[in-house]
C-alpha cells in the first residue's frame, strides 16, 4: 500500500512541475552571424559569408558589434538554427546594430 501511495505522489509531483514549466515563456536560442556589406551590387541588404563565426543567445551580451560607431546598417543577424547555405541574405528574426554615441 505504501508503494502505491508513494507512486501516486511522485506522479502528482511530476505533473505539477510540468504544469508550471509549460506556462513559462521560453526564450529561443538564436545563432548570431556577422553581416557583410562588401558587395552592395549583389547583396544590397548585406549577406553572411561562409566563413562567418556565430554566437549563441547566451553570448549576446558579450558580443561587440562589428559596425562603426553611429552606423545604422545591420551588423549581426540572428537565426533560429545554424546556417547551412552560404552566402545567406535572408531576413532574420532579430538584428543587432551598434547604437550611435
């Protein structure tokens, strides 16, 4: 009898914890790539080169923008998964621009 009560309590605890977790807002990890603007004829909005390194969302506060101070061009572009096709000029979910000082 004790084993049955313990089993019921464990299942109740698991369902209670999972119910709280399902209500949390989950942050999607983004993969951030440097946007190159060295070929405006073919890629007027910039593109991501095949040798571009990426950063994950948790590293975002540590990423220094590659753009010059005061620029308004897109510097980094975030994607929900790692890129497999390059060059890539798709619009991203988010972007980082260096703010004007």
